[in-house]
């Protein structure tokens, strides 16, 4: 990583306070509730203080879309 990478991460962390922090059980529970309540990813990101990409990645990792389709 070079200085440009560090600057990019610093900017993201400034805008999204929880960015790059591990997800904990409370975060996952809130994400699950928001997802099944039909909250848009952008709003989830704001509530969870994460990036939209992080929220989408966690939804995929937890396979929430597969569960919802059942």
C-alpha cells in the first residue's frame, strides 16, 4: 500500500465511521432486520455507518437474498 491507498481509506473512514471494522452480532442483527424490512441498501449503509459496498458484501456473505427467496 502506498500513501494514496492510506489517504483513500482515511477518507472512507471519515465518511463511514464503522468502515473497515469487523462486523459484530449486533451489526448483523440490525442488517438482517433492515434487509427483511425492505430498507434500501443506501439507507442501511447510513444506519450502519458503513459503505454501500460493505453492506452489499455482507448481505451476500450472509446469503440473505437466498433466504428471502425461499
